[in-house]
């Protein structure tokens, strides 16, 4: 990880995560804000590390990944109970 990640989040990361959180919050898909933010930051950081620089693409892919994660978690919880 580069040194600029250690201090403040880069604007690209911050913008993409903010877009994703705003969308997911407005659609009522966030149950736990801390968990959602951590998930989205991890996904967006990974894509940035791979070279992606388009903030809307980053946000959209993170949203889709979170929706898949949430669906899988819901199915898993319904199987347990």
C-alpha cells in the first residue's frame, strides 16, 4: 500500500465510497453503517489498487458487490434460523 493511503483517504476513494453509501442509504439497504462503510472501503480500495480510476464505476461496482454480499448474508441467516 502506498504512503498516501496511510494519512487521509484519497479523494477518489472518498468520493466513490460517499456515492455508494448515499445510494445504499437512500434505498434503505444499509442495516449497519459501520459494516457497510468498511465493506465499501475495502472493495473500492482493491479496485483502485488494480488501476481503476473512474469514481462512478468504482461506486457502482461496490454497490453491486454490497448488494450481493447482503443477499448472501440474508440467505445464510435464514438457513441458520
